[in-house]
C-alpha cells in the first residue's frame, strides 16, 4: 500500500467539502447532499477494492482456497 491512496482519498474529501460548502451558500442543499453521497461512494469503492486485495493476499499467504 502506498501513500498515493491516502492522498487520493484526502483529495476527494477536500473537493467534496469545498463543493458542498459552495452549493450550500448558493442555496442548493439537495445538490450538496448528492455531491456528498457521490464522494462517499467513490471513497467506499476505493476501500472495497483495497479490502478485496487484502483478502486475496491473505488467502495466498495461508494457502486457503
């Protein structure tokens, strides 16, 4: 695992939070909520991929399957 993934997740968080604040100031709360949900889905996709790789590595190391 590299530091690259942490920076990617932090960048998504910063982008989502800034966009969220701009949309709230423009009185577009519904769009701000949708942007937040999309950001969460993007980060969860990255995390699920990492967990999948972890399980594959554990299976390989312990020769389970």
